[in-house]
C-alpha cells in the first residue's frame, strides 16, 4: 500500500469532491489494477487527519432493504461552492 494510495485518494477527493469509500474504490478500479480494500482506504482516511476529514454521512440501502449510514470523506483543502 503506502504513499501511492494516499496520493491517489488525495487527487480523487480534490478533483471530485467529498465521497464515500465505495465511490473512491470504484474510481481507483478504473485507474489501476492495484486496488486497495475498503478497510485499507478507511485506514488511510482515518489515520491521516491532516489530509482528510469526515464531511458528513449519507444513508444507503443494503440488499436486504435495511438502511444504514456511510461516512462521506473530504480533503482538508476541499472548498464548498455553496459557502
């Protein structure tokens, strides 16, 4: 894993804006064959608070129709156009 995944996640969040881990992984899959697991991406995001922060939560449905919340992550340099 390492620095290349951190750099890739930073670039994705700066270019695309806040998103969930699953959305990040789907973008990474389109870019390279070396795709980190969702656990690895979550570790990168949570262990680098100087680079990433929890922007909020979004609700989603599972295959069994139960609803749950997912964290939406953003880069610290993210600028919200609505502000």
